[in-house]
């Protein structure tokens, strides 16, 4: 009898983590993976946006049209890549330089670190104050509107 209980316990301890994370994967599949796959499916069809029933299968024809026959695609791709390079690379270089400076042994290092972190803290505090005012129990705007409609 004891051996059966030990097996049951081992089964629970082995599969319990999967049961705990299963809701995440269900939500991810529903709201993340399904729209992605459906968009891929729709991209292989020729559709009229005004008439949902007029879908015609064209396979990779849309991509062939886009890559080799659209005069604006490669211009847009070049603009996107150059904009990405002009914004991302300087941000990474600047962030690494600031991180290096803040890790050096300098006077008032904590003061400078707080100067970098303070904007993050103040924005959260400001949002907290705004939502506290909106949802205030006695004088909040949301409760006032709900009172007008009978809530």
C-alpha cells in the first residue's frame, strides 16, 4: 500500500508544474499563436476587404508581387532598416556608456544612480496618483459616472 502512495506522490510532483503553467500556454495559443497563424493563412489569399466571402487562394503570389513588382517595398525596407540602425545602435552604446560610468568608483555614485532611476519611479507614482483620483471611493470620477447611470 505504501508503494502505491509513493508512486502517486511522484506522479504529482512530476506533472504538477505542467498543470500550473498550462493556463499560460492556453492563453498564449489563443491570443498570440492563433492570430499569427491566421495572418499567415490570410496572406496566402487574395481578399477583398469589403466582401469577406471573396477569398481566392494565390499561394506565395502576394509575396512574389511584393518582393519583385512593388516599386515602394525596397525603399520602405531601406527606410525601416536605416531608422532601426540610427535609433537602436546609439541607444545601446549610450546605455552601455552610462552603465559603465555608474559602476565606477566615483564620489556621489548613489546620487547619480538615483538620477537615472528617478524618472522610472516618478512615472509610476504619477500614474498611481491619477488612478487613485479616478477610482476614489467618495469623489472619484468613475464612481460619479456609475452613480449617474444607476450603479
